[in-house]
C-alpha cells in the first residue's frame, strides 16, 4: 500500500482565519509531541504542512498551515507559549484573515538537500506534446537525449553522495528514488546476471497521459533517464527497452534493462589479429 505525498502550495478555507506556523526545534525525541500538545491546547486545528528533521542535523523544522478561527489565544500569546518550551528554538507565525494563504515562507525548495523545482506532471506532458507538434518525430530524439543527460547527472550526484560501491550494492533501493520523486511506482526484478533487470513502472506519468490521449506512444523520458542512470552507475553502455506499456493496452509499463555487450569493430579486430 502506498500513500500520496501532498506538498501544499496553499491553503484555502473561505470565511476562516488561517495562519502558517513555522517552528525550529531541537532534533530530539518527543519534540513534535510537546509542540503539537501546546498547539492543540490552544484550540488550533493543524492543517497541511511538513516536517524536516534529518538524522544528521541537530535542528529540525515543523511548518504547517493552521485554522486559528477558534483559537483561545491571540497569536502573540501562542508564540510566547511555544517559545517557552525547551525543545523550541524559534517560532514564526504568519496570518491570513481572508481564508487564503500561499506558502511564501519557505525557499528554496529542496529534495534531499538539493535545490529543486516542483513541476507538475501535466506541465511536463504538455511540454512534450508541444515538442511533438513542433518537431514531429525529431522530438523523440530531443527528449531521449535530454532525459539521458538528466539520468546521468542524477547518478553522478548519487555516486558523489554515497560512493559507487554503495550505490551498486543498494541499487534496488536506489531505484526506488523514482517512486519517491513521483515518476511511477517502481518494482525491480533482478535478472540472472547482476547488471540485467526488469523495472516495472506502474502508473508511469508519461505513459498514463499517452494512454488517455490515445497517442499510443511508449515512454521516452523515463526510458532515456533510466538508460543514462544505469550507464553512469556501471560506467558502461546500457540499453533500456520498454517491453510492456499501458499506452499499448498493457496493465503496467515494464522495462528490460541490460548492459550492451561491447563489440570490437571488425577493422580493429583484424588489425589486432595482424599484430
Ligand atoms: Zn509505457
């Protein structure tokens, strides 16, 4: 069972008083419990938000929208009450009286400590469709090359962060980053040799859109990305073939991933033979 991960850009509750409460906390056991108790005691309804508390950091952030219409404290009293808790390092409270509030308090957006941009799948699919209408089948090459470059870049970052040996030894878990980032629900089935595998990608964003639009195109972006990713991890050429696709009526998309056997060119081979 997988659960959606919602990133709230705004909160909209007509007729209600909203606030955004941002807390910097000591990254210790029970910190969230202490703070949420104090907020609840003030009759504040906690809405969407996020918390970030990496195991490597001594400080965490908990930030959330809140409905403060029925709050029994004014905001300054609440701020002082929260600041008085030993686990709280800092408190900021922003107010919106008209029931609409955009999260303008957090910048930059980061994915696991690296700057990111939240881009909706509809926007990417629209961009790809537009490229098809301008460049025709040439769009496939552009998207494929672009995706491969991003896949290579992503793999290089992972190697930089964790080291190649670690990435190779935990590859099945590493490939779940595609799930974590919203590409698709990934399942990896290893092949007989350690460098071949089948990657099942359920609800893959681009093929789902293709199935709906009846254009019946297989994956371009994910396939290119995965090829660039695997080629960089193993420092070898890989081929990725989509063997099943929802846009062609299959239940889910599946990709066969295999290392391309290096073929010694005939001229070079015969020249070596002469030596
Ligand atoms: Zn597909």
